[in-house]
C-alpha cells in the first residue's frame, strides 16, 4: 500500500507481524481509508464471492494427482491449522487457485502426492495449482491429463519419476489412482523419514 501497488484490502481479519501492526497503528490516518474488516458472514458469503467474480488464492499442504487439496492436516493426521474461509472461497470463486512449495522438510516430503491424506477442497472446486516449479491449469482436463499436468508443471524434479511411475501402474481406469499404492509415499515417510524411498512394488 505504501508503494501504491495495492489500493484497498477487505477481509474478516488481519494477521501481520507485531512490528507491522505497530506501524499500521502509528500511521492510522493513511491506512484507515485503505483497510476494511467485515464479519465473516459477509467476507465468506458464497453469493457475494461469486457475484463479484473473485479470484481465490489459498495455500495447500498437499495436492494430489486428481487436483484434490489438503489444507489442514500434515500427513493426514496432525492438524496444522483450520480450514478458515478457503473452502467457501474455492467453491464460489470465479477462479480458484491453490499455492504451495513443491517439497517440505528439506525435500523429504513432496507436496504433490498420488492421493491427499486429508481432503479439504475437492477437485471440483480447484481450478489452478501453483508451486515454484510452475502452474497447472486443470480446467476442462480429464483425470489422466490432470495428473500428467500436475506432475510435469508442479512436482519437484526429484519426485517426477516416482509420480510418473505411479501413474504408469494405474491401469486403464477412468482415474489414475491405485487403491493399494495411493498412500505409498506417506507410508514411506512414516517408516523411513523420506518419501523418495517409496517402492511402488511393495504396494501392489
């Protein structure tokens, strides 16, 4: 705002580091006409979100090859945060984007996995996936095309061969998922501390 790159912001809360909050209060006359906090019933109202053509940008913990998103649970078990308003925005937005790094824990965890360990936003509410590797626009794509696009554009290069191998073993079904191997990467991390050690053959 001070650099005039953003002219106005509206939301139901403002979460900033303490020094930033102090600087806002110290310059309140500048920020008062530029910030508006409203009740969640307004900011997260699906009808309002859709009517104004919102572009929704939310964070993900992990994304699977169908485009389903886990926003709240690490490895499907340990809660990291609440879902907040992301589901309301993802479902109703004109364009719904989810953003995350391609890996975590120094590369031992891939955020792009065969199947998410916990589902917060389904593939039907997700339009675009973004990591530092690239962008996957999933709109209008078949399940197999989605999987290939997410692997090639969003997965870390260390994990692309593993994910391609997984898809290659998926058979001729409508979706690429294998019920036996879908959580193989999660189980590999739980047992050996690194998703890269997965051996798909162990799960078939």
